[in-house]
C-alpha cells in the first residue's frame, strides 16, 4: 500500500510487529521487520518489547547503511540482511524475520520444506529452502539469505528462523504465516512417515493458475 507520510509507514511497522505476536509466529523481541519507504529503509529497533514500541522508535536507514533514530534507538541486529534484500530485490518492499516454532524446528534440522501442499507456491517455487547457518547479524548470514531468496519469496535460516518477503508489508506478513503453516504440516507428516510430494509440473501449474493471486496485498 501507499503511505501518506513517514509516520504512517512507521506505524505500519509497529502494527506488523505486534501482529507477529498475535499470530503466534514470534516470541519476545527476537523477530524484526523492515519496510522500504521512498529511498530509505524503516526497521524495527533492537531490544524493544513490541507492546511498548511506538512509531518514533522505528529506525531510519539509508541504502548505504547509515542510520538515524530520533529517540536514540539502534536498528535491529539483523539490519544487514534486511538492507541487502531490499537493495538486491527491487520488487521487494518489506521483509519479515521471525522465529516461529515449526519453521525454527525444521531450520534446526537444516530441512527445507518440500512440495507437501500446493501452498508451497507462496514461496515462488516448489520448496522453501534452508540457508546455511552463520552467526546472526553477520555479512555471511546476509549472503546465505540472499542466495536462498534469489528465486524465492521466503526461506528458512539454519538453526535460526525464517525470512519472508513481499511487495507490501501485508504480503510479507501473509507469506510468513503461510510458511509457518506449511512447516507445521511438514513437521506433523514427519512424525508419521515421509509425505507424498507434489511434482514440479504441478507446482508450475499452480503458479500459472494463480497468476497475480500470489502478489495480491489481501489474501
């Protein structure tokens, strides 16, 4: 969506952070959200409980990595991969990072999510890949995340969590929730046996059938 001013955009980031908690896809302050606004990135600050967060706490960062916070806040420790994703993927305007239980469980196992259901197409391909492990906040982690997201809208981060992207904040949040549902389903399948997977051709048909469905801001 278009924001009338930067305050409205900042408020949208605060609302989305609180929504992550309500949806059960994040706990405490471990997740973070960024939003492209004109030629800057707005990102949630480090270490602030979401319920106490205000629009003025959101940090502004240039695409060169310089940041400003009017209330002395510092950007999320994961700002690097947020910035690199927005710089390298012009169609992406929002990035959601969280540690949802089932995505993180699979990430700890270093397991990508295969085509267990046609909704795997929310990630843009026939799987949700798992990027290799690297220490949080590092350039190495950012490089791994970018590689995993090259042809995908979402990925897992080994022993860490997940990333979802979108052309809008609403779309990124929707994708994050759908990926966690897929992770839950896959985890449940693994308790019984190996799931039957859909073919690459079927996922291609789903993606073509969707057309612009996968890019809508409300789903």
